């Protein structure tokens, strides 16, 4: 089961994606490969993680290339998926 922060948002772990990591990190967070929107396409990365693109808006949940939009937390310590 995913780990959530005090606001109820799902916490994620940013992974590089150069080795197989799977969907869940050992601490219960969800693995995402953060990209700029041009590197990877689709929701799933070959490493088993999800693909994510950083955004500052909650207007949409998915980048045009299929990656999930990810919001950098205000304290810049972590990320949460939009939605």
C-alpha cells in the first residue's frame, strides 16, 4: 500500500531508471522516473516505475506524452502526483 503524507497525498520516490526498480520503493512510496517530457513516453517506464513530469499546476494530471504530472512539494523535499 502506498505511503501518504499528512495532507493525504501519495508520496513518491524519484528514481533514475537505469536499472529495474519496480513500482514500489522499500519504504512504501511509489517509484517515478522524473523526465522533462521529451525523454520517455507513456505512463510506465521500462524500469517498472511510473514516468513523471514536474509541473506547478494542478490543472491536468497527465502530460501530453503520457507521463503523469508531478508537483514538487512546497518545502522542495519531495514530490506528489497530481490528482
